[in-house]
C-alpha cells in the first residue's frame, strides 16, 4: 500500500502522521502555505507536535502529481455549509476531480469527510469515473470511514476511537479494514454499505445537536423561572437513563453543520426533518439569548468576552458562536473587550491583554480553555467591578464557591 492523504487539516494531518508509522504515506494539501508550514515543522492546528513532524517519514506535497503513485487515497477535505445552510460540496468535488485525474486501475479511494448518506457513491464516484475514464467497482473501488476525532482532546486520539469502515464490496472492505486496523488500537467496526457508514457518522453529530438543543431549551425556560439548570440536570441525572447533556453554544465544523447534511438529503428524499432542523434552530438562538442577558446586566460598565474559539484548548475559530454573541452586542452599540489565549490578531477584532481586562460589569467566560480554568473564581473576581456578573457559559465554577467569594454568576 502506498497511501495518500488529501487535505491536511485538523483531521488529515494527525491521520497521515499515524499512518506514516506503518505505511509509505504522502500528504497532499492544495494550500502551498499549509505545506510550507508543515515542512518547517509547525502545525497551526496544534494537533501534531513539532517533534512528530520532524520525525515523520511522511512526504508532503502541494501538487496532485506528488501522489500519483499512491494506490490507497484518503480524502479528508472540509464539508461546510453555504450561507443558506445547504451542503457546500465544493471542496469534496474539487478533491474528487483531482483524484480522478490521477486514478489508476486497482486504486481504492476512501472518503473520511463527513457527508450525507449516499454522497460518496452518488456524487463523488461519478466525478472519479468521469475524470479517470475508469469504471467504479471494476477498475477502482471506494471506501468510507468517518473520522470521529475530537480536536484539542489529547485523550480521545484517533488510535483510541473505534473506526467505522465500509467498502464497495467485500474485498475492498477487507483492504480498508486492514489499513485502519494497523493504526486503530480501539479496533474497527465493519458496516455492509458505504451509505450506512456515512449515515452512522452524520447521525452521531445530529444526535448530539438535538440533545443539546433540548437542554438549551430547558436553560431558556428555567432562566425565566429563576431555576438553576445545572442543578436540575444533576438531580435528573441521578436516574439511570437520564442523558448527561449540558446547555451551551453549538459551533464548529461538525455538530452545528453536519445535521444540515442529513436534513438536506431527507428533504431531497421527500421527508421533512422537523426534529433535526428544530434542534438547529434552538441551538442557533443561544448566542442571542446570552447577549440579551448580558445587556440586562451590563448597566453602564464594560463587557469582556473571554474565549473566541468554538471549543476549549483548540485554536479552531470556524463557525464559533461566540462571534454571534459579539455581533448581537455590537448591534446594540456594545463593543466588548475580547481575549483568547490562542489568538492575538483577527480582522475586525481588537484583542485586549488579559491583565488589562478589569473593572467590567460583565465578563463572559465563553470557552473553557485551561488558561481560564487556572484563573479560578478569584481570577475572574479581579476582572469584575463590585456589582459585576460573571457569565459562566461552560458552568466551570461551583455556585456555592462563587457565592462564598462574593462573585455573582449567571449561567445557562
Ligand atoms: N475538525 C473536526 O473536529 C472533525 C472531526 C471529525 C470529522 N471531521 C470532518 O473531516 C473533514 C475535514 O475537516 P477538517 O476539520 O480536517 O478540515 P480543515 O479545514 O482543518 O482541513 C482541510 C484541509 O483540506 C485542504 N483542502 C481543501 N480542498 C482540497 C483539495 N481539493 N485538495 C487538497 N486539499 C484540499 C485545505 O487546504 C485544508 O488544509 C470534514 O468533512 C469534517 O466534517 C472534522
């Protein structure tokens, strides 16, 4: 096997470096900047350390020609949505066209990007066939193996997450399984069709989205009733079958996006996906809800927003809902101070040094970065004015502890 990984982002790079411990691997990214950065030993996503990059045997290329000798091609390019929340298949279309142009008889193309059920064989395969002039199922084959990695999480690394595998036919499935089995210590899980594997991934994130939407709805109801949602959830959680979801912002490249892929396909098939879309709508309301509550507490004082990324301990800003909170505040004439330990520059935002954030009437702790956890409740107290309120969106701090230290906390 000569393996190529196409798209060296949050998913592709860690996968490629892991594969390179067992196989001959070439990583291809069409971004020359990204390839230069990786060749210089730096990964801006912080998923792969400089040491691993220095030691890896994998080759890097920004030219599709650089992977033409490979016979096992893994596609890990983005699958975002457009401004109308419809799937934007542009990157996967581009990658399929490029791969099609270098495809050879006997090659296997495995897609890892999150897509709707049917996308690989109905959308990507025709592009591969057209560009290569080869026939699917006779000349070349496909697999689908969704990536379930959680960037920024150093415990649930790729090797420790069971890998779902599928293939065009039994023989391809065996080959796909044999490659992933080499690197996944948690093991693989075979499914009988590519469509089923695609569906499994997309429902994992849709399920999380819907469950979070339910507790977000509870948070908005209980806020009106002056009931602490976390206390209620902890109490309800003492029942064996109560699911432990917590309210919060749902952003990023996965949970807030993937349900739209499933919804798109459902609509195409003539089904109205009410629950999926209603979950999306509820979760998208949370930034406005938070901003409105901030405005109620703000008075004449300053507002600071700590944390911009879509999740903790990760520099990924894509589709972060913290930006929506800021947008609503701005629309009401409030320009908050902003800080994030992973960023110092961003167009349209002026960052403030953490030490300069003081005397605020509201501090929104939006992302539970370790740097903020380490500050403890007293660290936040120092940033607030006497009557100030800490918006602890991640429920990091114990309410009793906050009370003891005379810090007023608002949380979802
Ligand atoms: N980030 C996550 O948390 C996560 C987790 C599981 C699954 N996924 C899925 O994995 C896929 C990739 O996500 P990501 O977060 O790694 O994206 P990313 O944006 O971090 O990386 C994608 C890379 O692909 C490159 N690229 C785009 N088009 C290309 C092309 N035609 N040829 C070669 N390279 C190309 C880009 O330059 C970029 O470096 C998506 O479908 C996503 O839904 C992501």
